C-alpha cells in the first residue's frame, strides 16, 4: 500500500522508512518474534529521534584537538553492544573523573570555561551508557590502556590519585574489562594510536566499525576485511596486557607511588 516511487526511494536509501512500513515488513516476512524483528523495530524508532548529542554546539564537539568527528563517535557508541578500545597517554574517556577530564580540556585543549562545562556534560552522558540505556543493555567496555596513561601527569597529584582510584573501582563493574599494557610488553600492532572498535548485537563483522583517534580528529574504518583485522589486533593487545587483577594491582602501585598518597 505504498507508491512505486516511495518503494524505489527506500530501496535506494533515499528515504527513511516509517514505523508502519517496518511493522508491515516484519509481518509480511513473519519475523515478529525473531531477534531481527525486534532490532528493526528499535532501529526505526530510534531513527525518528535525534541523538542527545545534537543538542550541543557543533563547535564545542569539533573543538581544538581530537574533536572533529566526535559526534559520529558518540553516535557509534550510543548503539554499540560492545566497545573495545585502546588508549594512550590518557585513561579511557568513559572511566575518567570530572577533575581529570577538566584538566585535559583546560590545560591541553585550552577550552573556555563554557566549553569545558558542555564537554563535561557530554562526557557524563556518555558514561551513563555503562549503567543504563533506553532500549539497550548497558554498554560493555573492553579497554586496554598503556602504562604510560597511568604515569602521565594530568592536573595535580591529587587529581591523579583520585583518577587511578576511580579507575580501579570502575574496572570492577561486571560490564567493564580493563587491561594495562605494561612497558615491559613487546610491541604489538595498533599500540601506537588510540582507537575504538564498535560491535553491534545481531550484526555480522561487516556491520562493526573502527574509529581511530588522532590529533586531527577521527578516522572511520568500515571495510569488513580491515575491520576484522582490528578485531584481531585488539585481541592481541589484550593477550599482551596484564590480566584484570594484575592490571588493578599495577594501577594501585602507581597510585601509592604518588607523592603524598
């Protein structure tokens, strides 16, 4: 009960299907109770809403360093089932304290007070995904961070002590796996740049995406073969890193080594 022209637009990705269109297709193909049917309903409903990040100033999200493409990064993160990341020289963004993030925005990126406030709000909204999300389970985070991130001075010793303590506590969540790649580990492919591998439930490897972070912004990799290589590379990083308990022990050791701890 739709026109030929509308059907043509939908088939050529030139239009956005309405919930009733998806409802009818789900019924026609008899997948009402199948996982795909559930996913299609969720996707079409989500497509009717703008992402929460669109409420923020584009210039703030683009920023000075590493900001170009942050809106795309957040949109990938919002729907991902699992986010596999590697970070250096800072600890994972979703596990950063407010004071630690503030110091980065203020001292390295030289943001204004207003911009820092907005970016902290964005960061808090992103961190909420680890606790609860509308229509989705909490995001699962598999993070590898280089030992240099534990020792890189950010803000003050007090800020670093609090951040390392928060890192230990945050890593204990059932949906968070944190590994530290120590200095004594042999070099591993992809250890020289920060990136995130976004994995989606019910989608094949070709649906996953990699976002590489550089000083000039983000670079997306969507070609299935290359995406698969990054999945293997991240698994290699995990294998080369300390296990979760030993990672927490190292973090604790670094924390206690700070002056005044």
